[in-house]
C-alpha cells in the first residue's frame, strides 16, 4: 500500500461521492485503517474532506425564499 490517498473529487459532489467521503472520514482514525500512513497525513485528509463536504453543503443550501419578504 502507498501513503497516498486518491484525489478528492471536484464540486459539486454527487450523492455517491458524498457518501464515500463520509464513510472514509468515519473510518480514517480507526487503528487498523491505513496503518502505514502517518497520523498527520490522516489528519490533513480528514480536514480536507471536512472542508469539501462543508463547501458542498453550502453550495446546496437553499437561498432565502423570495416570497418571504412579502
């Protein structure tokens, strides 16, 4: 195995991409997951996934209702 991860996808994310990233994030710090990867690299990957998921959520956040100002 290598110390490198697959590149992160570009925005906007598909449902499958989001699901895959959420799963990877959930197991990233499990003791046996990619033991050969240094902790700092795992932490950087976790942070990058978090930022990507947050940006994707922000892109998909509905704007204000145009009728709400009436």
